[in-house]
């Protein structure tokens, strides 16, 4: 059973946390202030009631008549006050009234055993003050909660933006742009844990780049060192007497030479030093002529002709590798379609393996046995590298109808210059 996961951003998590803490503190302080104010007012009301009772007691002792709202031996006297007066003590008592308004009692024992008491409700002015205080506490608590939300959105938004910038920069690094630095991408004056993360990612990127560069140099050096003995081996094979063994030796020597040349080409493409030599060509006508030479059995269909500025030699290399991959791993018929600046190469075999569709072509990985089993996985790697030099995009997918693999080459509208940069496109004035 899958676990349900609620995905929220850092901004809202921080905002909710600050708002929750603010609400808890505001409610706690409001309760404390409310109770303290109520106790203080009731204590003050007790003192006032005692003073009024003392004045009324002095009047009763002189005039023998209860005045100023006092009563003699009030039957409604609370039991607590009655017990205190029986012990000869003057006391006060607060009881809840019928409408929730406290009643303040005060009682004093007289010399003849009678009890003089005074009973008044909590003053309207004190009740109004408590209501105003409660209203102010509610407004303050709500303001604290909304202020905490705003502060959380502000703080969390800044942190979220920095993390998103870091994720974007890391994505560019993952796509092969080793010149991007996460620390420079997030910017900012205040340094926090995000900067530590960015520095760690940059250090990891540098280490991986150094390792990849070292592996590329080793591969290129090995392939370069193998070129001379392989060439000698191929020359020596030509001198062998005719026969089946000689043909096998020549075939394997030629395959070894092709592998060495492919490895050298991959190393050059990885070094990012290759530059396109641009020419204006009619794409449909060019593709038709080259396909007839490379693979005469392929069917070429030009839907829409277009003139493009590209490197013919590299374009021919891409077409040759795509057709060679289709012939080696796919099935006839082979179709090449030109539509504007888009070239599609399709076969009717089992299709590309899932690993290639997910991660793209990789050297020395030919995928599953239904499409692979032969070769070294360099053909599509070289095609993708040459496409990058042309500023083009090479994508791979499988056909849903009738099966087969489809490689699509998207040539750019503005091709790279011979220096590897892109020309400035000036828009017409409006």
C-alpha cells in the first residue's frame, strides 16, 4: 500500500511553523493577561467592598440602622462568608452571577452575634474594561498569526528561491555544463546552509570533472597509441596469402581500426574543441544523395525542402551512424524523412532499449540483447556528439504503430559559428 505524501514547499512549511508557534504564544499570553487582569480587578473590587462595608458598619453602630445597601443577617449570605463571620473575621467572597457577571460579597460580624453584609455585582465599567481587553487580545493574537505567516513567507521565499536556483544550476551541471557554479548562481550577501550545500556541490562537480577529464585523456592516449600498431596490423594482413583465414584476420583488423578511430572521435567530441565548418545546403537534396550512397535500400521522403547552414561532413557522419545503427539493430524497411529542418530516421525493428530512451546514448553500452548484442555503443554516442557541435538536438523514441525505432535530428535555425559561439540575431525594427 503506497504511502500518501503531501508535497509542500519550504516557504509554506516555514510559514506554517512560524504561524503555529506565534498562535501558541499569542493564545498563552492572552490567557495569562486575561486571568491576571481579571484577578487584579476582582482584588480591587474586594478592597472597595471592604471599605464600603466598614463605612456602613460605623454608621450602623451609631444609628442602629443598615444603610448604603447593607443587610442585616441576609439569608442569601454564602456559606463561606457565614463560616468566616462565625469565627469573628471580616471577609469577602466572589460568586458567579446569573448572567456570568461576578457578584462581590463582603460581611462583618457585629458584637451581638448579627452579621452585616454588602452584596453588589461587578461594576459595568470593569466588565467593559475586560471586554475591551479581550477584544484587544483577540485582535493582537490574530495580528501575530498573520504577521508570522507573512514573515514565514518572506523568509521561506528567500530560502526557497536560493534552493531553486541551486537546483537549476545543478541541473545544468548534470546536463554537461561544467562551467556552471551553484554558489555563483544562488548569489546573496547573507551566507547560510545553502551556501555550504552549494560549495559541496561545486566541489563534487570539480572532482567529477577532473575524473572525467582524466578518463578522457587516458582513453584518447590509449586509442592514439593503438592507432600505429593497428595500422601496421592491417597492412600486414594485406600481405597474407588469399584464403578464408586471411579474410577473417583482415575483417577483425579493420573492425579494430574502426573502433580505435571511433574512440578517438569520441575523445575529441568530449573535449569540446570541435568546431563546425558551415555551408549553405539544400537539406532535402543533400540527405537524399548521401543516403543513396550510405544505404541504397533506405527510402527518402522530402516533405518540405529547406536551406540550412550546417557542416555537411558532420551531418553526413550523423546520418551514416543513424542508418548503420538501424541496419545493425533494426529491420527493414528503413525510412528517412526530411521536413524543413527536421530529419527522421526510422526502422521497423524492436525499438530502442529503455535505458537509451531514459539516459540517452552511452559509450560501450548497447542496451538490451534484442537490439544490442553487437557493437560497442559508440555510433549513437558519436551522432549525439556531432549534433551538439552543429547546435542541433538529437532525440530518440519508439514508434507506437507497427513498432520500430525513430531518431529525430532537429537542426537549429541559427547554426553555431566556426568559433563555437552563436551569432547575434537582430530583430527587425517595429
